[in-house]
């Protein structure tokens, strides 16, 4: 019985590698001589630990760098889940192998992915104490000057999360859809946050961000017009009880991204940038008006909230700071 099982596996391997034009014995011989997989090689540990390049000798700068790298990795995890929702569970490996396709999005699949996304966001929100309490103000105010004009504002992955989550009009300055590429990139709400406090002109931080990412973000916005998270929720076939469950998850996700995460960031900015008077952020962003949710009022799923809830968006959580 055991040999039969091995023969079946061998037949599948022969079928898999036959497409390469090579004999299976060549691959088996290579396997015979190759080394065992190690943990450090699998996750590229040695490379990972060399990706920190501080600009100063202040020890806390490494905390700042590593924390932001960790944040970007969690953003990547969230994007991977949003991609699967957008594609109805379709997963394609680098070699072109299709690992699955659901013609229609199922309740269980959507629920599980939303729970994963919320779990990642909660970890990020709770981890912000590393930024708020984990660095000395004295060191930060010194090494931050070497970061100019870079800013966390320039995280393209966070913008990608937003685009995957909701319709463009919910991310636009005038809460309207737009057709031209220029209007799309100029009307994203975040452009208002990267203006010089005194002149109101675009900061170098914003112009460089737009130069690098505009085409990618415009293309993604168009691609996801009918495939963002809200649109996928509308098309999923679920009963009333399941609908309530998904709605609760969507609302929790909305709060996590657009209230709790942004307020955690705001709390950090208040500690480090609001000393004797207002200090400008490294990228020159107008953070006092940009970060608080009550000013932004960015809501992924406005249809799920009451008028009063939208009016008070972020205020109750701000009082807890």
C-alpha cells in the first residue's frame, strides 16, 4: 500500500515536470545532492537583518526603521487578503499554476479573509506603543532631521489598501467619482495633507510620491472600480444572518483603518512634534489637520453608518487619548 502511494506521487511528479522537457530523473538526482532547507535560508534572515541603514548614530533610529519595516510587511499581508477577495479566491503562483478559482465569492471565504485583515490591523494598532513609548523624545527630535524630506505619508502600500477597500469617491476630496487620470491622482484626499502649512503648495514629499506611484495608483483605481471590497460584498450571495455578520466585520475594519490606526499615528505625532509650539513633520505634511479622523472623515463604507455616527466620526476615540 505504501509503495502504491509513492508510485502515485511519482506519476504526478513525472506529469508536472514533463512540461519542462526534462526527464524526471534529472530532478530527482538534483534533489539527491541538494542541501536540506534551513530556516535562515528560507526567510532570507541574513539579508533581512542587514536592511536597516540608519542615517545617524542614535540607537533609537534603528527602532524607528525596524518598526516601519514591520508595518509595511503587515500592510503586505493585508493586501494579499484583499487581492484574494477581489479575485474571488483565485491564487496564481509565479509559475502560472492556478491553485483555485471560486466563480462566486462565498460567505465563509469572505468572513475568514476579513477576520485575518482585522487581526493584522489590531496588531498594528496595538504595536504603535513602540513608536509612542519606545523611543526617547530627545533622540527622535535629533535623528528626525536626517530623514528630511521622507515621510510615512509616502507609504504606497497603505494607499493600495485604501483603493482595494472602497470606491474612489470615498477617498476623493469632493466625494465624487472622476474620469481623467489627472483628476484621480489630484483628488485623492491625502494630497491635501501634504501641502506646506504656510503657502499651501505641494510639498516635495507629495510631488516625489506622485512621480513614483501615480501611474500604479491610477491603474489600480480603474481596475478595482467593480472589484473593490465594497463591490465584492454587494455581489456575495448570503442570507440575512450572514449579512449581519459580514457587515459587523466591515464596520470593525473601517474603524480599525480610518479611526484607531490614524489616531495612534496622531498620538505619536503629538508626543514628538508638539513640543514648544508646533513642529513640522519630516515631510512637511500638515499633520495637525491631516491625521485626525474627525477632519479627514474618510469612511470606507458610509452606507453602513448612521448620520450621527458619520458626524461624530473619530471624536469619541479622540477623547480617549
